[in-house]
C-alpha cells in the first residue's frame, strides 16, 4: 500500500506542476494580448519546454516509480500465467 501511495504522489505532483506551469504561461501570454488557439498552442509549447528544463527530477522520480510498479505487475501476471499452465 505504501508503494502505491508513493507512485500516486509522484505522479500527482508532476501532473499538478505541469498544469500550473501551463496555466501560468497561458496567463502571461493572455496579458500580452494573445487569445484563442494561438494562446493555447504557444502556452503548450512554452510550458513543455519549461517542464523539460525544471521538472526533470520529478519526471525521473515518477518514471522510476511507475516502472517499478509495472515490473511487479508483469511478474504477477507471469506467475498467474504459469499457474494456469500447470493446471
């Protein structure tokens, strides 16, 4: 249970920060007069670049957590498949 909370916390933290960066960039661009689709597209590009620069440590932590969880899930799936094969 503790491990799943760690994975969830890392994922939620990273996602929340990505959304906040996007909203902050969108607000700044709106203050400069951009509206509509150009605002959204430019905010997406700029926030993606900023996320790559500033959230790499969080992204690494999240991916390590998810990879560990997926490998354990795969091991359980393999064990279940082997037990069905022996029946």
